């Protein structure tokens, strides 16, 4: 049976369509994965002429409209039903593609996935889950931007989804799940965090309690749960600090005599550091909670980042992660109700 292609938004991203098309060609060559490039056909064909791909693995689906990074997502999706990200979501909905990837306007990608794929039963708010490098191991952080406001029930669902996701992407049998707060004690945090803390003890996951911001990358938890506002700030702070840190290291080597170290050894150290700090290594972020595989790439995605995103999408499809998340949520819903719903905090 012919494998379904991955629908890739060729027009999304700061360096689209060139970086997206070249990344797709490289991914197809390296993994033998069929990819449907969605966007303006003429522009895509022009890039394929300079980034040749294996024959038979790349197809083009014409989508005349593009949603720019600065456009309000909800308005743009209504005005541009033929936008590349919306058409990509439609291909998954229709069973013509097995997953969608977009490095464009992240709000539009979330909106297109919600409209095109719908949510898993019981899910009201999906969450964006990203994988980042820690001191010793990788960590899953969610939500990093899908929802600025949420309820305690949403945080519990994020924790369940993040735990299943970590089982597959981090290959852990029982991931440790922590709730991001301003202190380790259960009494620390705002009303939302305190309510979620109580509910997480009955979520059927390995909940280890609250973790603080300085614990995220130290390996104390494998999954860190927070609302989208806090998660997005934490993620961008980490990205920005990583870039600054590399500049500091380079400056320090230039200021001090390092003749005792070989040039090859210095280059090796820099290469390791860059790899650990490079977002392109981790393949974008998965939108968990929608009824299909959706990967949201970094706006600055390079061909390397697109290859990583295709790799992650292929893995999630092959391992049936969406179906397993749905099963975990159904089991949670069927479990005896805990007497802590009254502690839930709804949005204002």
C-alpha cells in the first residue's frame, strides 16, 4: 500500500519557499518519505529546479494564498480559505496526507489544524509541545503558545498528553511530569496552579509535583507543564540566552590565549555546544490534542529544521501517537471522578 505523503506548507516561514522546499528534498532523499509541498506551484517548481528531489517522492498541491507572519490568524483564515496552511490541514482531514507541517504564522497553523482536523474527544484546548535539550537529557515543555489562558482541567490534559508524547519522543516508559510554579511546595503558585496540582495527583501519570523555572533544563522532570503564556516566555528566554551564551563563549576564546588546545578540539567543543542549543535539531513542536499529526516549525526554519520536522512527523504517524493520546484521555475520563473538580479555575 502506498504511504500517504506529509503535507508541508511550502510558503510558511521567514525563508520560505526556498528553505522549506530544499528541506523537503533533503528529507525525501534521506528518509524516503513522500511529501506534498503545498503553496504557489510556480514558486515551488522554481525552487525544486535548484533543490532536486528523488523522483516520485515530491508532489505539489497548488494553494494561491499565503498567511503572513504579522496577519491576525482568525481573520486571515476566514479571508484566505485557500491559504497554504489551510489547504495542508484539509489534505490531512480528507485522508490525502498523514500529517501537516508549517513553519509559518503559528497562530494560523493552530487555527487551521483546529478547523481542519478538530480535537480529540474531551479536548477543548490543544497544546504546543516542544522538545529542548537539558543538562543531561531532553525535556518536553508544554504549552508553549497555543493558549495564553487555560483552566486547571486543561493543564491536567496537557500533562497526560505530554506524558504520552514523551514516552515516544524521549523513549521513556514512565516520564516524570512536573508543574511549573514559583516554588516546589504545593502551596506555592496562583489559584490555577494550586488547583491543577491537586488534580494531577489523580491523573494516572507519574506526577512529581511543582518544579521551578531553574529546574526546566536540569533534568528534574521529563515533562514540564504550564500555560501557553508562561511557556512561550520561557521558551523564547531560553532561545535568546542560548544565542547570547554562544557569543560569550566565542568572545572568551578570542580574548584569552588558548594555544594549549588544538584548533580541532576547540572546533569540536563549539560544534557540540551549537548542536545542543540549536532549535533545528529538535524538529519543531507538536500540536497535541488535535485529531491528527501537526508539527509547528520555528519561523526561522532552515532546511535542516525541516528535515527534523519531517522526521518527527513520520515517527508520530508510524507510532500512532495521536491514537495513543486519545486512548489515554478516554481512560482518564472513564476513571472514577476525584473530588477536586470544585478546585478548578475557569477563565474570566
